[in-house]
């Protein structure tokens, strides 16, 4: 019988996941369909019950449901629980199990550049939901340093305190981060700053950026944010948000099918959708 996969969000119309994942489902000849469903926060619980009742094989959840879904699942893996957000659900013999592939998706996207973080100093910019997934997962990689800078410093301090994995971390103001920027090997921009239509905004000045650094932005619209443009002009290696998007989807696909898909194919598909 044809399997069903889905993504639940509100809104959901602009999700690139259906085209990206239906393509790899058919590429690997898996008899399944991945469908977007617009589900309001009020209807989330009933939607989850319905999906469970019809025996859905697995689904993604996106904004605004990533935290709200947790009480409606049968179990949640430890990392997702500590992050407090689920983006991928697997139907394991009738039990809905929640995972978070955002953080590992981000880190897998860095594999072409970084195999070990043990000698790397990392700076995370931002302290919202995306920062939390990336920071907690990155803490498991045990980098030499893992600092957070945020406009509201107390939120960075709280994020560090909330992380169950030990890490050498400091919370910095944006000004402090700018001054100390040359210390970092990896800089990760996790806020929506610079996203269309505010394309000229950047979170911090890159004046002191180390030109050997790897600078990442989770934004993919535009593909090159002003922040990445400035980093590239300083000679840094840059990576946009397409990689995290593609790899979080690839890891979800692997959890559902046991196949780690062709990420090059997925990336090309996403880039076509963004054209
Ligand atoms: P998400 O869950 O998508 O990561 P969020 O929880 O609203 O979003 O977090 C947004 C992040 O962007 C926060 O780190 C926020 O900083 P504050 O904690 O100080 O609010 C940051 N942010 C948003 N707009 C910003 C701006 N104009 N300048 C600096 N930081 C900004």
C-alpha cells in the first residue's frame, strides 16, 4: 500500500519540502507520497490524532508547531526533548516518536569543511529556536569554545544554562563579539536578520573576522545574505541556509526509509525552487 508522509505548518504554502522529498521518494522507487497540510495551532492535537489513526508513516512539523507538538507524541528522543523542539516524527509500529534533525542537519552540512570540532572555536549569533537546536547539537561535538552572542545577552546566558551537554561557553553582547571576532574559526548566524525583504541588515560587523573562518547563515532567501557577502569579501569560506534545509530533510528521509538520500540531487532541487 502506498505510504503517506507529510509536513504540518501554518502557513505551509511556501514549504520546499514536498517537492524535494517527493523527488527522492520516487528516485529511490519508494511507493509513497509526501503531502503539505496547513494546520492551525488550535487543530494541531486533532490533526496528530488523525494522522496516527490513518497510520501515517512519518511527518515533519514546521513553524509554529515544533514545540507545541511534544505533548501529543508517544515519545521524544533526548536531544529533541532538551532542545524543546521536534521537526521529524516517525511512526514506529503505531507509536509516534519525535526527533530534531535541524541541529544535526546543520552540522552534517559542515562535513565538507570540518571533520572534528575539538580544535575549533565557534560563535553562534542569536538565541532563538534555531540557535537552540544548533547550539545544543554543536555542544555534543565538544568544540574548543562555543560562545553565543545575542542582542539580548540574558537570553544567550539562559540558553547556555539550559544546555544539558557540557561546553566551554560564554554569553557575549554583540559589541563584545565584534571586538573578539578574530578568535573564531566558525561563525554561525541563526537569526532571520538579512532575510528578504530586509536584505541589507547584518547582525554584527565583520571588520575583525579571521579570513580563514567558515561563516554560515541559516537564511536562504536571499541565497547570499549581506552578512555572507561581507564574509566572502573578507576571504572567509561561506555557507548559506540551503545546506541546513537539505540535510535536515535528508536525515528525516533516512529515519523514515533507512536510506540516506542523494543530497546533491536534493540541493539542486531546492535551488531550482528558489530561482
Ligand atoms: P527563531 O525561533 O526563528 O530562531 P526567535 O526565537 O524569535 O526566532 O529568535 C530570534 C533571534 O533573532 C533572537 O536571537 C533575536 O534577538 P533577541 O533575543 O535580542 O530578540 C534575534 N533578532 C531578531 N531581530 C533582531 C535584530 N533586529 N537585531 C538583533 N537581533 C535580532
